[in-house]
């Protein structure tokens, strides 16, 4: 899993960025604001530990 996040291949990086962009767009259009904030806090903490 970590190797997938640190993969420097431009094609992989672009695909990952696209998937994250789509996820954020989905969050913006659906869901509970408080849940989104809690999920973002968990994700940002996990990404900070890489």
C-alpha cells in the first residue's frame, strides 16, 4: 500500500490524482459536512505519516 502512494511513475501519479479529485468532487456534492471533516482529518493524519 505505501509503495503505491510513493510510486513516482507519472502515469500512476496522474491516475492517483484523478481518483482523489473525483473523490473530493463526490464529497462536495454528497454527504454530511461533519462526516467529511472527520474523514479528512483521518486521511490527512495518515498521509502525514508517510
